[in-house]
């Protein structure tokens, strides 16, 4: 859905078959998936299945994560992108998964902001949504810092490690985005 997207420090582009080692490193890192319904796996075959699924989504013009790189070093730092898109409702759901070495450096906020600008500015959505497990304080801070509003807590919304957890629903609507733009100028 998103063509290569560049920020000051990041490049977001579609995965390719050659990115299997990157996908494998991300899928094998337990800390990345601590707040996710996706389970950690060190299996190269599992990583290949995941990558093939993403590539298939691209081929069918569906949404899917994209590879995220540090522009200056070329290092793979994780993935981000539009996870779901509703054309009739003009809304999108975004997300990201970063390797721990790249946490607390502003990368998550930078890519979330770039996705928001792209979706409101180029795709002309009315609403952008994001979900974060209630106990994932770092991701909740990223969303708040990026201008998202907490709309509510979805009780027992996800099952992680055989236990149900609350998930926070965040959103930004076009009016919020446009208001923030006027305050910047």
C-alpha cells in the first residue's frame, strides 16, 4: 500500500525474498513479541512462511508490514506499516515492531508520525487507528506523543500466553491532524 517512505532517519519499504534473514531475526526476538498475539519462533521455516504471506499480500494489494531500516547505517531495525485499511470507511490501522537495540531512540515515534502524514496527506483517510496492550507503556507513550487519543480500553481483547489482556484503542481523526498542522505553522 505504501510506496517506499523516507523520514529524516528511516526508510520503510516493501519486504523482498532477500529479507528473510531480517524477518527471521525479528521473529526470533522474544522481547519484540512480549505484547503480541504472535509467538516468538526461531524457526527459519516459520519466518519464511511469514515473509511469503506478506509478499502475497503485496501481490494482492492488501495491507501488510514493511521492512524498516536506519537510513544512515542501512541496518534493519524492524517493521511497520498499515495493518488494515477500510476503503469505504476511509480508515487505516497502523502498527510497528522494532528490534530491542532500536528502542528508546525515537524511531517508533518517527515512523508513526510518517505513517500518519502519509495516510492523511496522500491517501486522504478520515481516521487512523492503533492498538496497544494496556501494559505496554512504551507503545502507549509513542501513540500519545504522536497525537493519538485514547478512545477506550477493550477488556480481555487479546489472548497472549494463554491469558486475556486489555488492549487500548487509540485514534487520530482528520480534524485532529489538521489542527496539529495549524499549530505547527
